C-alpha cells in the first residue's frame, strides 16, 4: 500500500493501521476494551445516568452501549435498573467493585500509554496531539 498512495493517503493509511494494531494490544494489556473503559470512566464521574445520556456522552451507538453494559453487568461492574416512572428508560451506575476496578484499569492504561509514546519527548507529544486535533476537527467538518 505504501507505494500506491500519495503522502496524504499514506498518513490516513498509517492512522488506520495504528488503530487496528493498538486496539487489540490495549485490550490485552488492560483486560478491557477502550470503549468499555470509556463507559466506566463516564460512570465513575456520576452517581447514576440514563443509558441514553451515557450513550450520547461517549458517542457510541446505542446497540454497542447496551452490549457493553450487559457484559459489564455480568462482571458485576455496573448495575442497571428501569426508571420507575417510565420503564422505557434505563439507569446505569457503577457498583463498588466497578469503582475499585477502575483504579487498576487506570494504572494499566497509563503503562500502555507510556509504552506507545516511549522515546517521544514532551514537545513532540504536544505537537503530535495538536496535529491529531487538527485532523479530528477536519473530519468533523466533512459533510456526508
């Protein structure tokens, strides 16, 4: 693929390749997917939140949020309950075990980040972050 792309195309290919390589390694390192960890972090910030509001906060499609929460519920990390006033809505909260596990996930995540960014000094990390932010903003502006 390298030789058949423009420099710009190569950058997009590299970003996609990094994502594909990093996701499974992140999960093996931390024991949890980035999406589930993001859900847990958001739940850590609140006492209780509706599943719909949680889905909007983390920007993951509703079916995936439901699937993740069911699996986290099986692991006794979250609880879900129907809204007693309107059972179309479900409330979600972290269990004590979920709150305890977040601390170890954070440590494992930090160790993973350190390995990914080893040999990058602070200035390089800042420059990279700025460039990636610009890419994110450009993508948000694309209308399809």
